[in-house]
C-alpha cells in the first residue's frame, strides 16, 4: 500500500488552525486541501467525509487537553477545577467547539474520565457520577458557547424595555464579562457551577438521610 501523501497528524494540525482562521470562512475540504497542497481526493481517502474529519478533530483536540486533577481536591473542588479547564479548552478553539453536538459529545469521553474518577473516589455510585458528568458537560458547553457569542455580538442594553420584570429576565451582557486574560470565568458561569454543586450535595444528603 502506498504511503499517504500527508500524514494524519499534519492534516489535523493544519485543519485545527484553518478552522480558527476567522477571515477565511467555514472549513471546507477544498480549502484544507489547498493549505495541505494535496488533492481533495487524497484528503477524503485519509480522513473521510466532512463529518468524520470534524469528529477526528474534536477527539484529537480534547484528548490532548485532558486535565490531571489534583488528587488532594475533594469532589467539589474537582468539579470546579475541571469545569474551568473545559471552559478554557472551548474558548481556545471556539469554532471547533461549536461542533460539540449530541453526536460529537463522545469526543469529550477521555476529557471527562479524570472527573468521573474523582467522583467515584468520593463514593459516588457509578450511575450518579455519570449523570453528574453528563449534566456538567451540557451546562459548561452551553455557558461557554453563550459567552463566545455574547463577546462577539454585544448589544445595547439601554434598548431593553424599562419594565422591571423584563429587565430582570433579559440577558445581561455584563454577566458574561471576562477577566482581561480571559482565564477567570464570568459571573454567570461561576454561579451556575456553584448552584450545580449545591444541588448535587443536597441530593447526596437527602439520599444519605433516607437510608
């Protein structure tokens, strides 16, 4: 069998960079083949269709970003640390992360294993630990992609109707404000994770009491 003209690692590296090139538009096989100086046929033979390429990019990227959680953290600290790490990984590759649909969530399995292990070590049952991880993945992806969109498309908050309840329920762009370096999560992210942890803790206390 002839050797491929472009190795898979190079294809993935170039594709990840091309996807985040905001001025070039969506990533297409033709654009990627041009960057790689190969034919689209070669690209399809090695990586498959567009959907398969995206899945490969997601898996490759998030496996590389899999965190090593501090063994001294309790389960609450493990959730907080892991949540912040996933947020930063999404922010680093926002265009790629927009493809984290239900079909592509398996790309986060390896990324989630350290948190699952921390929960099991804290005596969570396997079923509950898995559900906690699923909920956190869903919430963190939604919050972080919302953060990306809000930062990209600011709006005039003075245009919100002055009705009190409408004002309270309207999306507050300031809730998504980041720190200058982007590493500190905005208030809406921190508060949401805090509430989730509180709900998990309450459920555990209720179940322990009922035994």
